[in-house]
């Protein structure tokens, strides 16, 4: 039943968004596991359109915040204003008080604004004046950043980026997909209307379902081995890769690999995790948590290259019954 509803959500989004199935899948995994998502890609790849469309398909409050260099923390979380009629200060809540927040071009605002957003992400609450307000559940931040045109940007510190469950790289569409995009966008009669499918209660039910997905102990150990291989590559026979890694993945990587792989299994209609579920999601969970050095950049080695090598070289006993 829930899998049918999830597929219905995907089909509704596809009415508007072409060729971004992987991005939609990752956004849903974030929603169903209470994990925030950072989308990175060049302009024009439908990042904002996808999040906007997904929000319409869900019975959830949605706010889009365009991050700019002059944005202030109060523009995000709200502030105290003086009411002359009551001769007292009252709270004016900011756009952060919604279920889904689209933080568009999050790297275009200074550190104080980024810090305010990330505190809300972590604590699920904000403080205005002397009063603390809990944010409504579910609360999901979908942030976008542009990897090019770095003038006027304030890159997110690694420790803050680590709070995102996944960092998803968005690639160019295929020729077939781009042809379909062109045809839709040049048709003045084209409508982007979608139907609302899921509500809060159903999302919480899906979260409970994911929580009941079983992950065998050998697979839990496999996750730990993958994460430790990013920290101590030489101990795993990855001597060539070791010279490129400054810092390995944090403990949040293990937690999120576990959660995300269970979500993948649930969305695939299973109540148990397979090794393929972990491998499918590993790149997006790990790529922003491995810090590479200048030597890697000079040799044109990316974190994705390192992750694929680790996945290839860390063994798993496939004879084990994972059910």
C-alpha cells in the first residue's frame, strides 16, 4: 500500500520533471528518514523545480528562501517587533516555520545565516528573543548550491555540510530527456498542475515502516567497514587512495548509511536490507564527508572515485542470509 502511494508521488512529479528520477528518489529518502538533502549542480538542471513540484504533491507547508549575501538570520527565523497598539513586543515568525524548506543557493549567504539554518536543522527548534519555538514535524531542509560562479559565495564549512544526510550531485540530462524538456517548455499550453498524494500521517506511517526494516548484523558490520576504510585506508590495502584523503567520514555516515539503505529496501517493497541497497546509496551519503587534499585535485581524483574504489575492494560474504 505505502509503496503504491510512493510510486504515485513519483509519477506525479514526473508530470513536470523529466529525467531526474535519482534526485526525486533521494529527496523522498530524506523525507522518509528525517534527513536533510544538499543538491549540487550547475544552473538549469531542475533542482528548484523538482523541490517545488514535490512539495505540491505532499500535503505539507512549503517555503522557498532565496539565499543572498544581504540575508540576515532574522530574515530566516523571525524577529521581535514592537506593536504600538499593545505597547509590547511580539514575535513575527520567519519562513523557517514550514514543513519543507527550499534553501536556494544556500552558499550565497554569510556564515551567520547558514549557522541559523543548520541549527534549526539539527535542533528542530529556533529561539526568537527569549522564547524557543519547536518546528512543525516533519521538518525537511532541501538546500541547493551552485558549484560554478563562486564569486559572492560563502562555501559551507565541512562540519556544517556533514549535517546533511546526503549530498546529491545532479548531472546533465540525456539527449532524449532534454528533447522532452524542450518540447514541454516551448509549449505555451503546457500545464504543470499536479495532484496532492501524501499527507503528514502517511509520511509518519512510512517512517514507522522503515524503522521496522531489518538489517542483518553482517550488513551493519559492512557499513562500519566502509566508513572505517575512509578513515584508515592503508589498513584496508588502499595505499594509493590513502595519499588523497585528508579526513574520513564521520560517525554520521554510519548512521545515515543504515537509515538510507533501510529506506531503499522499504521503497523496493522489502522488509530487509540487501548489500545492493547500501552500495546504491553509499556515494550520496559519503561524498561530502570525505575530505580530499590538493594532490587529489591535481591528479583529477574525486571523492566519488575514491568511494567506488572502496566499494570494490571492501569484501562482503554474500553467502549470508540477509532476511
